[in-house]
C-alpha cells in the first residue's frame, strides 16, 4: 500500500490541507474538535509524515552519526547510553557505526553519514587513524563535529576528554605509594593520543619519584577484540623477561583482567608478588579475584556532554549564531580494590 498523504486525509474529512497540517501541529486557531477529528483519522489511516519532505523544509534530518571503535566495550557502551539519553530528549535519532579500529573503515563511515545528511557527527577515533583529512573536510563543510575519548589535538573541533596523563600518573603513584619499586606498563598502541598520554603519565610518575624508567618494562597491547588474550600473553612475557617486577599499570581493564587470570594460573600472588592497576572501571573489575584497582572513566557522563556540545553547535549553525569551540575535561578517580596493597 502507498503511504497516506495529507491531501488524502484532507479529502476524507472535507477540509483543506492547511487545516489538517495546522491541526497536527496543534495551532491555537484550530478548534479542539477539529484537532481530535484529524488525530483520529490520522491514527485510523496510519498516516506517517514524509521525513524527507520535512528535512527539506526544516533543513535538518534530526539524526546524528556516532562512530566508535567498539560497540561491545564497557566504556563505549556507557558512552552510547549517555548520548542516546540526551538525544532522545531532543528528538534526535542516533546512527551508531563501529570502526573496528580501522582508519579506512572510519573514512567510509564518514562518507556514509554524509550521504544520510546527518546534522552532526560524534566520533572517537580508531587506533589506526593517523591522517585527519577526512575530519578536516567535515569541518570545512561546516558540519558540526565533536570528538571524545580518543581525539586528535590538531583537529579544530569541540572535544570531551579526561586528563589521561594525570590519571595514569595517579595510578602509577598509587603503586609507588604502596611500596612498588619496579613497575611495568602494558600500554596501548603507539598512535592514539590517550595511549600516548597514559604512557607519559606513567613515565613521569617514575621520574618524579626517583625511579628509573626502563623501556624493556613497557609492553604494547593493541587493546582490540583480543584484549583479554593480550593481557595473558603480556603477563607471560613479563614473567619470562623480568623476575623483579612488583607492580604493573595497565592501559585497560580487559588487558588487566587477562593478566590477573594468567598470574592466578601460574601461582603468582596478587598483590603480594605483583600489584596491578587497570583503567576504565569495567564492571568485571569488581568481580575478578582479586578485585581490580582501577581508574574510573566516566563514560555515561562523557556521552551526555558530547551530545550537549554537538546539539549546541547544530542549533547555533541553524540560527547563524557564532560557534564557540569548547573542550570539556571530565574528572577521573582511583578506585582502590584488592589487586594493590593497602
């Protein structure tokens, strides 16, 4: 069956199209009786507004794009919930795409969202993204863009971040304060800014406390779908390479849980032999044995703030108001649990 039109509803009710349209929009100059009659007829005939026509008239699609590296990751699932909670209140639909940490896929997804005429885009960069032309092209087209979590400092747009360097410093300092002298780091890939900053925070905490930085104690994990296995593998490598390590700061909770699982299997006592601090505060960190000391990363709040920034830019552009780019830095917190000493 073809979709019902306003004209057909008007003919059914023997009214003008403009009267039917005004009734649906709740104009005050249309009587309550007419509004009720129109609404009943609309429900009876299952009328749906022509979204494409509405978009052409209002010059907005009421949709936004969201590109994230992983959907199933606890942190990003929290971000999605925060974004959708805000978007629904403003009447926006969110198109969610997963880049799988691929730069090439990320570029294709940007093109897809442009073809869907989204009103703006939220993005957390893939680990493989080192060229930002596709993002700068968006900005040159005057499309609102907000980056969060994994960002590029040189892209001129609004951002929602945490202070990864400070959080990593806090995590490493906690290991030092609880007596650790030889501290390893399971870091993320070389490229993402948050991975770089967490490594730099770890390194600075060592030097500030007079502990030597040893590059052989730094193990690179890609931190993708195989994070748990990477944690187990890095734990085995660490034990083979070094017998004197007494603490590890790990880039993500999933890698840390993999490491703890392997240590438990090999009879390494945590925290008596090795203390472990993770990053993110994934729900599994509170049920692993021993429970994982970690940095709490506020994903839900990050999602809400990212949408708020994007929504403001969309409205300002529509009203030809000045655009003020903004970077919001959210607070993190060390959650002390059983994987570190008191």
